[in-house]
């Protein structure tokens, strides 16, 4: 394996030398190493050649080593997209105040080695034209992040940072924030991003989102079109009212008993993971193009088709058509039999069966129950 690694790196060096010697431009270079058996000097040399060839997109992944980027990469002025993942140190390399990424539009840092929190803030401040920032860090490696004066910033994806402050980013359209550490407080401040169109929050299950929060959200961000809430505790009753809202998703969120949605331009609404609750979901001023997607997981002891029926019949008005994704896990015996009353308003069903102990579970009785087209997977 060591010999093959050396042969590989020598081949890469020869090809890169050819590009440089012939004045050829390397627009995109991706280098992914699972096991770093070659010398770091060889990697430094390869990246130096790439930098000298006017590289615009650089994608580097190292599985386990702590690799420090050479100065030639840090100072390359042609970069428009930089992606670093894995065992790459971003501490010492980016603290030089002479560094400026004047052309960089996209920055993606995924599980990199980080000891100095200021290094990432320093790096971001060196990118005046940055449009997209992705930061996925190991929990606790970075406690706070502030972004200031980034007038071109369009999309921010942050995962694993306790406190995030975004100021003076009038162009920000999409924000994803994930903080799933149990019982750990967090803070995210993006109140000045008034033109936000897409907001995705993945929180911990102890976080409570109140009805007041929903009511204030759409007044503070009147252009919001997409809202996704994952893994949190909700108020028993929430009211959502927005003319701009087009896409709504609530997944793995608990305590909800009633939701009232007044969104005339809503095109897609998805609910998943109610954990046994049967909330009343009411729509008013609905669009004729509205699609409601309901995803339900039933596990052995909870296998109750009446629960599914009640959940669906709690969606108002009754003429709202629903796409149902029903996942059945470890079912001990057939239970979809002799269901009274007419079937609910389901236009499509995706039936997923896992670890089936009785292959007769999905017999023709299911078809009699549903009366719609469906897919079966197991």
C-alpha cells in the first residue's frame, strides 16, 4: 500500500508539472486521501503546482491526519470556491493578516482541525465577495461565530457552533442552523437579515418553540418562503399566517396538538414524526396546488391503523389531498383488517415494511382500506 501511494503521488506530480510547464489552467482540483502514507512535502509541492496553474475550485479531504496547508495555497488569488474537509488545520495558516481572498465566493469547512476560534472568523473577514458559507464543526470545537459586513452573503449553513451572530448581511437569503447538543443553550441572531427567504432550524428536543415565535417570525421576515423546523418541542397550539410562505416542514417535533395555517400561496406542507400525538391541522385560504405530505412510523407495539386514520381525518378541510408515507417496523401480525367508515382523502401512499415477521401483512386488505395507488418496499 505504501508503494502504491508513492506511485500515485508521483503520477499526480508529473501530470501537474505538465500543466504548469505548458501554461495550462487548472480550473478545478479535488484531492481526497483516506490514508496519508506519502510525505507532506509531496503534497505541498502538488498544491503549489495547482496554485501556480490558476486554480479556481479547490476541494481537499484528509481522513485522519492533521495537515497544515502550505502558504502557496493560502495566498492563491484565483480561488472562487474552497472546500476543506477532515484532518486539515485552519489555525495558524489563516491568521496572517496579509491574506486576502478577493475572488472567493464559496467557503466550505467540514470537520476540520480547529484550535483557535478566531481563525475561521479571520478567514471569513478576508473574503469580501463571499456568497456561500458552510461550517460543519465537531461539537464544542467552536463556541461563537460573528459575521459582519458581508454584503454579498447569500447562504449560510452552520452546524455545531453554540452562538452565531450575523450582522449587516442584507443580501442573505438562506440560513440553516443546527444545534442538537442535549441540554446545551444556544443563541442565533440574524434579526437584521430582513430579506431572508429560507430558514431551516435543527435544534435539540429540549428547545421549545412557542406560538409567539411563529407569529413574530413572519412579521420580522416578510419575504420568508421556506420554513423547516426539526427536532424540537412546540407549543400545543401554533398559528402560521403568511402570504409569502410556499414550503413548510415540521419534523420530529413534539407536543403539538393543533396547528392553524393561513398561507394562500403555500405549495408544499410536510409533517413527520408526531410520536403518537394526533394534532388537528387546519388550512385556510389554501392554494389549489397545495400538496400535503404526511410521514408516519409505526413500530410493533404502536402498530395501530386507527391512529393513522384519526391523524389523517384531523387534517381540515376534508378535501385536502394527502400523500402518506407509512413505515411499518417489526410488525408481529396482520392488523389492517375490517376497518369501518370510508377511507380518508389520500391520493398516494408509500408503504415501507421493515423486518416483516408475517409476509401476509400487506395483503389485499390494505388495498381495500386505502383505495389509492401505493408503492410497497421491504
